[in-house]
C-alpha cells in the first residue's frame, strides 16, 4: 500500500488564492440545505429508535428498493435483494476486489483510469493491464487483443474495470455500438465486468445511454453512488451483483465495518421519498453544464498550438494533452506558484505514462474562476514552451523531482 501520489498537495491546492481545477468535488452549496436539515431533524425525532441503532451489512431494505428506482433511469431492471449498500462506491470497489483478487491476478482497466481504483487493485497485489481508449471509450479490438495475449501467457484475468459513462479522468463515454461489442467480447472470454457509474445521470448534451448492466445482468457488477447526484458527505453508494457474488460482498462488508450508518441511510431514503430529487439532478445538470462550457470555451480560445483535450457530454472532467516536450507533473509546482492546480496524468496509469496529460475538473469552481484558472494555466504552459524552445525540453524547478506530490481529489 502506498500513498496516492496526488494527495499530498491537497492543502496547497485548497488555499483560497489558488484556483483548483484538480478536485472532483460536487458543489453541495447547490443543495436545498434547509430542507435537508429538516429531513435530518425528522429522521432523528421520528425514526431515532432505528436510525441510531446498528443495522444490516446489506443495507436498509427500503433504501435498496429506492436505489432500484434510481438505476431504472439507465435501463437497469434490478431486485433489491441483489443490492448491497456501501460506504460510497469506493467501498464497493474495495469489497469486490477483496472478494475476487488473489496476489498476481490480472485486472484489465482503461488507459487512463480512476486513480483510487489503481491504488485499490495494487493494495490487493493485482497486476493492472491497461486497455487503449480513445474519444469513443475503450477500443474493443484492444480489449480482445489484451485478453488473447494474456490467455496465451497463461495469465488469470479476474475482471475488466470500466467507467463507461463520462469517464474519470478522461470524460469520454463508451458508444452504444462499442458497449455491445465489449459485452460480447467479455462474455466470450468468460470475463466479469466491473462497471463504475457515479456520473451517468449528469448528462449535459446528447442521448442517455443504457448502463452495461442493463444489457448483461449476469456478467456485470454495477457500482453506483449518491456522492455526485446528492451529497458525498453521507457516504452512500451501492453494488448490484449476481446473488452468489452479492452474498460474498455482504460477508466482506460485515468483516470490514459490521454495519453501515443507519442514520445516513434513512436520511437519504427520506430525501428520495419526500424531495423532488430528479428535479435536483436537473438543477445540478444546468449548473455543471455552464461550468463545462466555460472550461471548453476558455481552452478553445487560449490553449497554445499542440494542445488537445476531450469534450465531455457529462460528468466532471476534461483530459488535456500538452504539446510535445512538456511534463505535467514536473510543471505542477510552477502552476501552484501561479495559483492554479490540476491533477497530472501520471496518477491515472499503473505504469510510467501520462506525462503530457492532466485532468481538469470543472465541477467545483464558478465559471469566472474556471476562466481565470485556465488563463493562469495557459501562462504556465507558455512559460514551459519557452523553456522547451530554448533548452530542448522544459526544465524542472529546483527541488522538484518525478516524485513531487500533486493534488488528488475524487
């Protein structure tokens, strides 16, 4: 187990004078805080006898029924019996890895992929093999080639981990045609799919796509969360799995934390039952769309030649590629000195890749802050380009190294 390389500068990136384009923190200030406060009061007064007591490791039955209604919005027909509530979807990821992975097993994952998934797989001593991704999501031919090569080498692949909708960190979405092909390939190889979908309901343009789990219920474990569509502070996520797997996840959860917070589950359940939560998601969508647009327009207007970036239809992130000769990780100390922060791309690979990349998040800062943050970032990049043109490559600042810490958020 190692510390995330992008966690250590969190305090620096959180300073008020720094425009942080690093963290994937939802804007909870957009929530109806007075109404949520009243819901909390009602749960304490009216349901305190159960809300303040131990609960089931599988999760509150009423909340699991409500989660099925949430998943139905993406085409999933599920039974509450096959759900387990978790402490955010991150715990669900940990539990699935705990159940399936033995040291030396192979996990396939997109390139790049969610940084904390990498840390989780590594903590259980899995070997992570990346699969090529482009603007349409993971490339099916690359997935099949990886599976064939690993099979020929006698390697045991346990599952394919994917964030197919508004991917973290790249922001891209797996197309409908590719979803069909990916599921067909995984079915043919007998490979389990681990679908992580915290952003799927936050779409700003285009048509909603069906979750992978909707079209392959027997071969996909689906991870969901209320962190992005409600609040991360309640730490409520879930896993939807075939019955035999779900039973093992419940046992793993019991050994990890005995039971979840009954109080938090009942607060979320009452919120879903009494508040127009789908309208709240629409409000979030309008707010985040404006911020996404501010970032894309600023990048289009200011980024120097040789740069490129993704154009997400939803979610929180843009994946930017720097001009040749620049290193996003080496550049970060200068960027923080210029009061702008981002996450270098190296943290999203298990190997030595992503030096020209960075993840930019638009969910938390205001449109005005985003425009100012991009302006500052462009100034840093132009300074790096000047160094590159003078010396042949950008020069790392004194005291920096390839192991310099960088800011990390979800």
